[in-house]
């Protein structure tokens, strides 16, 4: 009885060939799924890591562009229907506009456009700094402004030349940003152009105003002199 019980127990605890194959298949499937999930997570992390490469300095972006880690942006500038010819183009503040176009920006990135002075040697307050957010060379004055355009999409944007832009010679800088606001690349356009202050008054009106200002000064002077002489004569007659 004891022997029979032992044999029966042994038979019940020993898995059959089908059970062994089923268990093996299940373990193999679980292992395959685990490896696939790990690969998917790893691949997603790699993509996220690639898209998350942002930079706070121009030198870091230069190095990334040179190594191919950052996109190469190519900007171009035009005025109306005319392409820019360096150092020959003049625009008037408050009147004209600039069209800035670009290629090479990552899909999903937006673009900031900066106005950069060409003359910084004689103007210490326009000093170049490697940190993008501290670079005084690319800040618009007289009312200080970091960017002409923020968060542009597509491949171009047309920008009015605002009245508060100081008369000087400039170039355009284009920076790309990811969804977090971090800079991913940049480029400077080679076209230098001059901004002139808008003269609100026609030249003939300026001449007329100048005449009446001068005439009013003469009339006021003559009136003062006449009144002085009249008072002096009256004082002399009274005292005699």
C-alpha cells in the first residue's frame, strides 16, 4: 500500500512531455516579449535623447553643427521682391519690411530671428557674448528687445522694420528651438544692410516750420525791445 501510494504520488508530480513543452514555450515567449519591450524602450530613449540635444552657447552649437549632431541652417534675407546685396541695401524704420527665409531646421522646431549689429568694436554696449541670452551684439535697441520674431514656423517670415530700431548696419541671425524652448542650432546671414530713421516730416514742411520759428523769434525780440523802450520813455517823462 505504501509502495503503491508512493508510485501514485510520483506519477502525479512528474510533468508530462506536453506540459514541459507548454512551459518552455511560455518562458520563451515571455523572454521574447521582455527583450522586445526593452528594445522599444531603449529605442524611444535614443530618439528622445537625440531630440533633446539643446545648447545655451554659440560655441556649443558650432561644435554640434561641425560634428553633425545639430542641423545646418541656411538663412536668406530679401526686401520686397529684391534679394539682399550685402552693404548696399538700405531700409527705413517704420516703412520697409524684411523677409527672412531658412532651410535645414528640424521638423517640429520653431525659429527665432535676431537683429545683430556689425559694428561692435566702437560700441562696448554691443559686446559679443558666447551665451545666447547674454549676447549684446544681437539685441535690438533703442528699446531693448531680444528678438525680432519668436517661435516662427514654416520656412519664412516677413518682419516690419520697427520705428525703434536704431540707425545702424545689421545682419540677421536665425536660431531654431525645440518644444522645450532650448536652442538646437543657429546661423547668421551674410547680408549686411543699413537701417535709416524714418523722417516723419516732408522737407518742404520742415522748411516752412523753420521759417515760422525764426520769424516768431524775431517778432518776440522786436516786441520785447519796443516794450522796453516804451517803458523807459514813460519813466523818463514821469520823473521830469
